DNA sequence: ATATCTAAAAATCTCGAAAATTCGTTGACA
DNA sequence: TGTCAACGAATTTTCGAGATTTTTAGATAT
């Protein structure tokens, strides 16, 4: 009754929790794209992918199709798959859309959240704080950890929003944002205190100050775009 | 250089414009789900699907994965695929989310739209009107036509919105709405003049009356939900 | 009756090779 | 020198069988 017994000996998925090779391949490729290991625009040839991820063509094809659905991969009929391109324009557009949706979800979440929600939220913030501390001392191997906990915190903020569809939309946009964050912020910005931003949003949410929390969250979302714009389009 | 020469003799895709069997299968299954031909909750067994759509398991799997990405199909690891369930609650949630996004997209579209946009919009409205007329005389075989032109009209309304992501989100939600509309409104409601609703939105958009257009569009989106709620949860 | 186990049946998942298409090079011709 | 067709190589797409897992049904025991 091993958790991965579903998969024959010699081809266990490398990803914990994966119950099939498709899911394992999907998770790994997804990680490598968010990571930048598979660079934007890269042609994804099946021979290369088979060698790298050790699964068959059909399995890869299914994993890639899933990533196309998340706009992390693009496909052109009979011409294969590519890692989705990135651009500052796209990130600006993405950020606006994400603000619209995440702020509305946060508003509803604060209005509906109960004590249990607060508990989970405080816990997520705590775990995020811990990894932020360690990351500040310069430990780049914690990058994955940070992103996971950052995601958990932001998800926890809107967890009490009763709209499944709003949360679904948010998930799509958040993942895209995560990609831009990871691709661009390998070098972190000294002028920014992310922890303080998170703390401010948390406090406003716990105080049930809807307008303040939403304003802070919107500013928080905007911040990465502003820093990136400054770096890649410096008018000075 | 036939348009479908990509596919071997004996297995041409049944769908015009499809350049691969995966795409043809995807389009056909998608249609059958929106249609209700494949009922909500139905278990999608590969043997049944292979017989019905005439393609191999891997091909089907890829088509279904694509539909999972659009939330028209659900999947559980090692337990196959099912047609996504429907519920009044889900439709209510969906409608609220769609209002948020479609109204914002419409607002931006009206602000950015130029003469070319107006032209396409007026054309789409005209084509929609024509099929509405014919449909009113009772011609149920025009259902597909109506849905296509209705979709074209709504897409044309927001076409000038500069945000790709907002339009992407809208597309997902609109498709879901289309499913509910088709599943429930086979019997059309006499008390509703859809044509008048569309005309009112069009006029407000052309008059660049942003607030009015958005209000009318929101009411238009709400209307189907209201009628459905009344029918399936009648308190009288 | 209910629960537990086991084997057979049914279904899903995966692979590798064949089929189909696109890409890239060569050579004929203007 | 430039264009284009033809041909071979590279790549994508598809299939169907076999491996793996889940489900069903029957038998046994509590």
C-alpha cells in the first residue's frame, strides 16, 4: 500500500504525492518553467523531454496539454510546444487583472471569515515569516520553500471567500505572477520589506478593516511590477 | 495540400478547421457536453469514447485533459474522467464572477473602442438578430447557430478591452455560462425579450455611455440566473 | 446480517513504434 | 544570383497492446 505503488518499479515519479507519471511529469515541468530552468520561448521537443523526464510521448503530451491550459506552455498544431513567452507588458496586464480579482476575493473573504479562517491565516503568516528570516540571511536554496509559503499565505487570505470561481480565477493569475516573480527577482530588492507588507495586510484583515486590507493588498501586488518596470525600463 | 490532409485517409476529423485528431475530438466532445448530449456527471469510459469518436486512448486522454482545464470535465487520478457536474449554486457563483469580469472588460472596451470596433460590433449584432428572428419562429436546429452568434456578439462587446488576461478570464466564465444556458433553456422563456436586452446594451455602448452599458450588461447576465432560480426553486 | 479477504474482471495508465507532417538541404533552372 | 521543387531528415501525432490499478463478486468467518 505504498503511496507510489501505482507506478511500476523503475519508473517511480520523482514528485511526492504524484499518483501517476502524468502528474509527476506535469509537476516537474511546471516547476522548471516557473523556475526558469526551462526558459521562456524554449522549444519543447519530445526527445529532449523524454530524456530529461523519463516518460513516454503520450504521457508528456498530456502533461504539456495541462500546462497549455494554465498558459505556461503554448502549442501550435503540428508544430509542437513551447514555453510561454514573458514580457513586461504581459506582466503589467496580468498585475491589473490580478488586482481586480484578488482584491474582490479578499473583500469577500474578510466579510465571511470566521475564527478558523483567522487561525489558518495566522499560521500561514508565521510559517512565511520564518522562511523570510532564513532567506534574509542569504540561503537561495530556500527559494522553493518561500514561494510555497508565500502562496499559502495569499491563498489563506482569500480562503474564506465563498466564490469558487473567483478563487479559481485567482489561482490562474497568481501562478502566472509567481512565474514573473521567480524569473525576475532572483536578485532581491533591498529597498523592499516584503515582510512588513504581508504583516500590514494580515493586521488589517484580522481587524476586519476591509478597505484598508484591500488597499494594502493592491499596493502589495503592484509593488513587484513597479520594481520590475523600473529595472527594465529605466528612464534615468 | 488539402486542409485536412494532415490526417490519414479513413480518419478525417469530423470538425471543420481541426488540424489534428486531438482537436477534432476535443471540439466534438466539448460540443456534446455544452449540449447536454454527454450529461453532467456521466462517467467517460475510454471504450465508449473510442467507439463514439473513433480515436485512440492517448488522443482521447489529451482531449479530455484539455476539457479538464476548462472545467467541463473532472478527473480523479486512476479513476478516469467525468463530465463536470452542474448545480444552481455553481451557476449563481459563476454568474457573480462573470458579472465582475465582463462588466469591467466592457467598461475598458467602450473606453478604448474605435470605429473599427463599432463596425464589428454592429455586424455581430445584426447577425445575432437574424438568427433570433428565425429562432422565434420555432426552429430548434438553429440552436448551435444562435449560441455561436450570441458568443460572437458578447465577445465583440469586449473586444476593444486592452487586457488579454481579462478577456481570457471572461472566455472561461462565458463558456461555462453557455453550458448552463443550453442545458436549461431548451425551453425558452416567453417573458423575456433577449433581443431587446442585446439592443439596449449595444445602443449604450455605441453612445459611449459606460455606466449605462455596464448596468444593462450586468442585468442581462443576471437574467438567466433569475429565471432559472425561479424555475428550480419556486417558493410558491 | 456484516465484515473481511481473494480472485477475476474491468478500467485506467503508459510506452514505443508506426504514420503523418514539417523542416532543411540540395540541385535544377531561369 | 535567386527561386523553387524534390527529397531526406527531424519532429510531431496517433494508435493499440501490455502493465498497473480499481472495482466487482463470491466465499468465508464473525
